[in-house]
C-alpha cells in the first residue's frame, strides 16, 4: 500500500492567496433566492458603521469586492462570493446587510431583521459567522442580541464564531487589552466544549490581524490542518 502524501502546511501566505480568490457569485433580497449549496458558507455581519465591507475587501485584497458605501445602511441584499479555483469553488462568503443605522426606515429595518434572522437560524450551509464590532465602542446592545440569537447553533458546534474588533489602530495598548478582555468575558457565557469561538483585534488600515483571520477562515472551510509557523 502506498503511503499517502502528507498535505502541505497551511501558511499565512497560502491562506491569503485563498481569500484573494474571492469573486462575486450572486445577490439576493430574500433567503429563498439564495442558491442551495453544499459548500461551507461564512457570514459577515455587523453594525453599518463597523467596517464590515472594508474588512472583507482587506481579507480578499480587493478594493471593491464588497461595496463599502460612505452612507451606512445602503447594502440591502445578501451578497455571496465564491472562493477557491474557478472550476472547483470550495467555500462561500456571505456579506449580510449592516444593522443599526438610524436613517433606514422602519419597514426596511423590520424586513431585513427578518431576512437576517431566517438566514442565521436556518441556512443549512452556514458554517461560520464573523461579527465585526467597532473596537472603540465594544459590543453594543444590537451586537449582543445577534450573538444571543446564534448562541444555540454556536453552543452545539454547528457554526463557528469569530468576533473582529475592527479599527484597532485607533486604540492604544491599554484600550486594546480592555476591549479584548470585555468581549472575551461576554463570549465565555455562550461557549461549551463543542463551541469554536474566538476574538481578535483587526485593523484594515494597518493590516493588523489580517493573516490570522485568513488562517482561521481557511481552517473553518478546509478542516484542521498543520499550520506552518514560518
């Protein structure tokens, strides 16, 4: 019997090369219009001003993959992006509408709250959620509500959770440590032995945490593999 060839260790460079393959697939205003898929799907969520689109673009090393409007609350669809080889995609990113922007009218808010709730609760291909939180504000009431909404699926290990504390370049060391500690303490309340929950500081401007996040998302979608330290 031939010995199997061991897989090459996943380096930060390889993980970033993978996120760089992200390309637009489709957009949908309702859950039923999203394509059924067996590919693992990672959803990006967060308040309208938390830097969600900017974080996606930074991870993908593309300037306008996700539309980053100067007017928060403009994204009104779920946008899907494919990753991996063009003839053999291996994962999807889902950019969900930002929440919490006051200027969005009430009926639109209610409609999108329902769409997001349905997506996070029943989307079968959803395997991970990346929550963007402005590190200067910490977890807001809306962020906590979203975390509590997905807590059951996180607790059972059905979906993984990563909280990105964005705009970390605006914090000094003491403030950054305090933001990490407060978020970690809150997340501890929703973890079990089967949970996969983590939090990290992130700055699109300084590229802080970008490689680490790429490695996490690659592991989520490809399974645990040896990670090279070099």
